[in-house]
C-alpha cells in the first residue's frame, strides 16, 4: 500500500446553523445563536479533536457565513486545502428550533443551489484522496445535487481501487431526494461500496424493509460490508462483523436530552477513530455510544465531541 500522509478524508457541505434561543415555532424566535452544521464537518471536527489528521473537501461562498465556517474548520486543525471559496456562489445555512422534551427539533434548510451543491467528480483530487488512510462518506453529500452524487460515487471508487477503508453513514435526508425510491436505491448503492456501514434502526427499516437490527445488518453484510453497526439510540447498538461476529453494546445513560441532532455523527467519530487505532469492534462501538450520548446533551452539533484527553479520562 502507498504511504499515506493523513488519516481521514471527507467530502461534504458545511452550513451556518442558526439555533433559536427559546422553545417554540422557529417563526416566533427573535434571537439565534450561530453554530456550524454539516454531517461530514461534524465528523471531521470530532476526529480532529481526537488527534487524527483530517482533510475536508468542499465549496463555500466568500460571504460572511463561508468565511466563518472556513475559519472554524481551520481552527479545529483540519486540512482545508481542498475547500474552494467561490465568490459567485453562496453558502448554505439552516435554522433550528429549540425543544425541551427530548424530541427532534424543527429544522429549516436553506441550501438549494449552494456552493457545495455545485461540486462534482472534477472536485475529487485523486492523488490527494489516495493520500488518506480512510474515507468517511455520508448520504447527505450525495443527496444535495446530481453532481455531488457523482462526486460521492467517484470518491468511493477511487478509495476502493486504492485498497483504502471506507465508512458510510446513510444519514437520510428524504426532502433532498426526488423520491423515497431514488433515495433507497442510491443510498444502498453507496453502502455497497463501503467497508463499515452505520445505519440507524429507523433508517435501516426504510432502506432495507427489515424490522430488526439483525435483519438490517444481514442486508448490508450481504452487499459486502465487513462491519455493520446499527444504532439503537438509548439502547446502544448492534454489530455484525467479519472479525468480531455479532453482539450488542449498551447505551450510556443520559440525564437529559437537549438536542438529538449530531448524535449519529458523534457515533461515527467513535467507530472510525477506534478502528483506525486498531481497537476491537466492541471497543469501537462502546466508544461510539459514549460520544453519541455526549452529543445529545448539548445544544449544537459539535460541543459534545470530546478531546483526546476527555476520551482518555473516560477510559475509552
């Protein structure tokens, strides 16, 4: 295998997140707090905080939101050499409401036609990508446009051909797809190109028709995945793998759920970081469950993502 210069590559859209400071309908909110958002950027930040070398490829506008997002990612120690700032395009953003009952908060996206949606296969720098040990992909980047879907497919094909490992989180966004059928087809096409597949149970039901974690895992194992981890929320997770067989890991207790958004991204950080360190599958899933539990106890997408020191203190 060719020498690699960094650990994990990711392609995806970063958005400015505006979180309401009071519960209730978004339209009634008058004060919002700025945060970063984006499935891939959440994972990139989480992995970088744990000391991995991370490279992120994207497109942003040169507007204030794009400048703020780029500065945030650079401040997290992430290689942004393959982020294009395009003065002709605008940066996507979203509003998120506040909830107090632990339910999923209301989210309103403003990303159609964004700079990142103009990414395509030409944005996949093959030598740069191959210089990573691992690619983490999600279903969100593939969903934002027809050209980003082609870029997602190409990035996975390049890494497979190079013998690199690939993780994939379906991260379903039904409103971004033309139909549920198209979403199901393309998400499963992407999953078939990955080594480690990380669906949630509700996602698994929609994508596979299987109503048990065991059934969902078998579906993706049959497509070629070496490891499938099915996220079960507070109940933890179920895994099915080449190396560790099948098993369950319990969830970590949470006193109060503040915001569920970003929990799956935190879970991916745990699995990917641990496996790249050579940890066992049960150890990786336990770390993932712990980070996911931290993520639901904070308002933004990344505040709960731990540093290496916090991970070591927890013995994970």
